[in-house]
C-alpha cells in the first residue's frame, strides 16, 4: 500500500469518526428536547405519556447514561423493567390494547426496527391525542443511518410533518424536478 493510499484511508476514517461523533452529540440533545416537549404536552393535556422503547437499553445508554426518562407508560419488545408501567410486546400489539386519542406518545429512534411499520404508524396515529406524537429518527442521508445495525426501515420524515418511510435498501424516490 502506497503512502498516499494510507493517508487517504486515514482521512476517510477521521471523517467517518467525526461525523459519527457530531451526530451522536446532536442526537442526544434532540432526544432530550423531544422527551421534554412530549412530557410538557402530556402534563398540559392531562393525559399519560407513552414512551416507546425502553430508556434503559441500547448501546448509548449502556455507556453514557439515559437521554430521557420513563413515561407514565413505557413499551418495548423486551419490556421496561425500571419504568412504573412497562408493557412488553410488539408496538402494534401494545397500541392495539390502548384506547383511541388517549396518550401523548414519544418514539425515540425505534421505528427503524418495527417489522410492520405501516401498521404501527396507523396505531400511533389512532392512540395519540391531536398533536401528541413526538418522533425522533435518524437523518436518512447521514453516514450513521447507513450503519444502524438491525434496522429495517428508513424514516425520512415524521410528525409534525407528513410520514415518509421506506424499507432499508429500497431506492429513494426523487422529486419530479430532480429527474
């Protein structure tokens, strides 16, 4: 390997590490802000806050601590043992048991893993009070999103905007003007 190739590979590594570190820091800040806004909304509306995804699991939490807290109700595929009310099961199953328009919901970087995302989106919209759906997701164009292990979906936009998502590996649909 020539010295020039070694330098080029080293620079690529620095760029990847830098992007990951910047994304990590800003993502943690966004997670905290999203949770705070959802919690405030739930308290004003006097309805329970449902947190989707156990706040005590995941790579980041294991090494750096929690980014957000439990809700009045938490749900995760493996349960939420430290939360006051932890519901174990798939997102669609848990939401199907809740009444319509009954909760403010915060979803933090978990939709990428939901096997039947279209069904889960319908249930999220049914259960959330109006304006009460707070969704955090990876930026689709970021390098980090390309290495999000185990993910099945790319969430391109979510409330308060329109829902747009696609299966991981599907091509991105370009707007007509860009074709």
